[in-house]
């Protein structure tokens, strides 16, 4: 039997096992990312899918390829273990860094500000401003985005300062000193929400898509809509016109 052929077969087998384990690890990471940090619709609104796939693709490919390169059953066992251990450490470090990157970019709060929802991401918020948030809101959630709203300005000076900061790139909804619970802003949501019929009239060709998004909502519920600004796109948020409860989302720019 050809010895070099045996070595190649062993390498392929080792790389295949490594690939299987890498895919399993990627699936577990995907559950964390898409079920916890970026649940629908934030995987689309915040670009979580593309970022995660890039991270995982590099990681899943890197480990098995390195194993294919270095694995040789003729090596001394201690040397082979050392090489494989180094590959595992490198791969886990790369995955850890990738997941950290995804976590930092995660959506933390859809915030209702004045006339729209703004999706705020962890990376958007300057660390020095977090101390100015209400005490109960000074820790960013790690278990998925939570709804907030912006309180009324206390003075014209505060409004001017907030607007100036927004013009410099930090949306009003991303300024922690202005945050309050979503419940406290529900009256403001209801005041600007527009009836569903109006959206359907404006986007007649997309009525099937709208109806699909709302298929689980009982017909007795009066539905309104509010714009939402994501990282690079506009969406529509459907709300209950009596309670301001968020019901569903659709990728329609209502502006």
C-alpha cells in the first residue's frame, strides 16, 4: 500500500472530523446570535446575518484547512497533539473575537423618539454617556433588544443640546440620558401612529406582504404603523392602536 496515500487519507479524515466539530460549534453560535442577540427582524435590520456568516465562514474553513495541512500520523504523538491543540486555540480565539465583534454591534434597544422608532446598537452608545441613563437602564441587555422611549425634554436648552448631538451623528434615541421605559412613551406612540389602511393604500402592491406579517394578529385588533430606522434601512413597525404594543415588522420604508 502506498504510504503517502495513507497519510493523505488520514489527513482528509482528520480534517473531516474537524470540519464536523466546527460546523457543530457554528450551529451553537448561530443559536446564540439569531435567537438571543439578533432575533427577527434585527438580523436583517442590523446586519447581523451578514456579519455572523462572515465570521463563521472564516472560522469554519480555517480550522479544518490547518488540520489538513499539519496532520501527519507519522509525527510523534506529543508533537501531533501540540499542533492540533494550537490549531484549536487559534480557532477558538478567532471565533471568540468574531462573536465579540457581533456582540458589540448587536441591537440593544428599539427606542421610540418623537415620531419614529430608532434601533440603537451597543456600539452606537458612547461609554461616558451610559452613566447618565436612569439607574435601571445603565446596563445594556445581553438577552435581546428591549423597547424604550425618549422622555420629554426638560428645557429648551436640553432640546438644543440633544439636537446638536444628533446632528453630529448620535440619534436622540441613542442618548441614554433621555431614555425612559417604553410604557411611559406609549401615549406618544399612539399619538403619531397611522392606521393600517393608509399604509395599504400607499403600498397596494405589497398588501400580501403586510397581511403575511400580521397573519397571527386577531382581526379585532386595531393596527397602526410607525416608521423605524435601522442601521442602513427603513422598516415599518405595526402597533396595537389601543395599547401601543408592538405587533410585527415589515421591510417597507413608510417615508
